C-alpha cells in the first residue's frame, strides 16, 4: 500500500498516517508513505517496516511526474490519499495510473463546507461531483461527513465507509481532584478562523466565577486573539501556551475542555480530552462533535453561536459531577486504536 500525505506536520490527517503506520499489521501489508514535502515534520515514521519517501514538492499541482515514478517503482495494490486537495488531484488523474491499482481517499473535513473556503468554490464543487466517483472507496471520519458526500456529491453510499478517529490510551490518567477555587479551562486548536476561538474568549468573558483559560496551539490569528483578550481585559485569566508536542501535559486535571469550532471533521483534541476524562462544552456544529459528545454524560452541547448559552453551559458543566472514569472507559471503548486499525485492515483486505 502506498500512502500519500501532503506533510507530516501537526494535524489530524498527519496523525492518522502516523498511527496507521505504527499499528497496521506489517505481516499483511507492505506500506510506503510518500510525503509531498517533509521539511518540517511533527510526526515521524519511526518504524523500519515502513518506507518513507519525501517527494520534495512545494505544491500538489507539480507532483504528478514524481508520483507516477514512485507508483511505477513501488507497484502498489492500493493507493491511499489523505487530504481533500490531494484526493481531488488523484481523482482527476486516476486514468494516468495502472487500472489494477485500487484507489482510496480519506476525507479530512466536511467537503461541502471546505469547498466554500477555496478560491473557486463553484469549480471545486463541480470537480468533486464529477470525479470523486472514480475512487473505489471514500473513508469518512464520521456519519455526518459520509452523508455530506452522498447527498451533495452523488457519491454512492456503498463506496463510502465510516472509520472513526482513534485516541491512544494515556500512560496514566490524572483524575480530577478539585481546583482550589480557580477553575481550569482548556482549548487545544490551531489559531485559525474556523476554530472559533474568539467565540470562546467572548463566552468566558461573560463568566463571573474565578477561572484560568489555557489556549494551546499556534496560528495566524494569534495576534488578533491576544488583542481581543486585552480589549475584554482578560489578560490575567487567559494564557496562550503556543504549540506543544504533548498538548495535554499539565492539563490532565482540567475542569472542562472547550470547543468553539464553526465545523469539525472528527476532532482529535476532543477525543484526547475525553480519553483523560475531561468533560467538554462545544457548539453543536456540522461534523463529528455531536457523534462524540453525549449531553449530560461526557459534556454539553450548545446551539451554534449562542455565546450567552455557551457561558451558561460552562457554568452548568462546572457545577455537574461528571463520572470521569466512565468518560475514560467509554472513550477507550468507542475510539480505540485497535478498533480503527481492525476496521482499516478489514476494508483494505476486502478491496
């Protein structure tokens, strides 16, 4: 199997590739990972049983010749692509590859929403509707993502499969033992438009109780978010921690995990919070969040863009006694690495 990823930087698709390479059966599958540009890897393919090739291309559009050369050399039974723009590239040029190769695409976001953020959304939508049916299988992270492809892009449902993201079991879980009067809130996200961090800052600004809100991540909106924090006079209560290799280190005892996203594929950071037993408060937005959060059991959902309701939900979440051990056990059961790998191996074998 030949796996294509644009980078191995910090991101959900890259995390999936890394996890797949570490856990897939090496006795049943010979795996090679092709990275279009691997200049700044966050994840590393650290197993000798998996080959790694850096194509050293700055853009997907320039990569066809090198991809074809690699396919000819490796002669894969299966090609798996793992990002929306890369998926479309393979769909467009599938007829330039051997007929006997099985093509699989794994979607990383909600396609109908993601296309609206492109330079030419009309063209992008038409291309996906026209060419995505060339794939033998489209792997979706959740049911919402699957139905988006079926309803909006005429992809036959039989050519889709849902494989939930997985979370690895922490070496040791630190169960919540109290905060000493100052509540600990945490959000882990790229500091970009779609993550809605400004909504979280406005919401916590409505709270009258004592708290510290830790925002872990880096991105282009950092300066803007820091300015908003100063405008709302929250400098003493908000901490921008930047990007960290182990984002939850020191946050295992957080009272709540907060998500402000406008949409999500199937958020890994939320899964990691749940694996530590941290209940969540999130907006009920398109994507996989509502497939993870069971209101009242492992968190609370708030009507999209209701900032007052979100602040009220934070207050309610802090007053509830969530069973954190149950959150840990249910998360491990529903989203285990073993379950994800078994489903992937089953799909690959059937194809």
